[in-house]
C-alpha cells in the first residue's frame, strides 16, 4: 500500500482498476440471490410433479415467471463473475483467456436457453 498515492487509496482502486467494482457486483448479486432463491423454491416446489398443462397455466401468471427468470439471470451472472474470479486467480496465459471466454459463453447460453423455455411456457 505504500506505493499508492493518497488519492488512489481514497478511491479504493488497485492496480487492476476494477477489483472493488467486481467485488461490489458479487455482493449485490449474492444479496439478490438470498432473496430470490427462497421465492423460487416455494414457487417451483408448489408446481413440482404437476402435469404439463398445470405447469403452463402456472407459469402463465406473471409472478412465478418473473421470479424464475430473475433467479436464472442473477444466478448465472453471479456464477459467471465467481468463475471468472477463480480462473483469474488460478489459470495463466492462453488457458486463462480461453477458460474465461468459455465460461462467459456457457453462462449466456444457459441464460438464453432458460429464458427461451420460460417464455415458451408463459406464452
């Protein structure tokens, strides 16, 4: 810390210039998941084991569809940020770049397919 100027110390920015922001996004998404996951468990658990027609009717209502969509998006973004942080800590060179790109693609593909399935159920 002795090489940082007083201004840098006050701003909270290290050498990468984004560590504080990344940590803040992880904290916000963790709090969001702490609220969303119980709602999702209770809403999904009530329809678990139902017929296809009942599931379609259930997810045609706005509250369960919005809770499921938000849980999926926030969960995948939290996973992406956490996996990226882990990869940055433990992988080096080209492997680091390839793993980060593959994790980001996997997360966005999972979000897209999950939201597509949810939209098909809701409409």
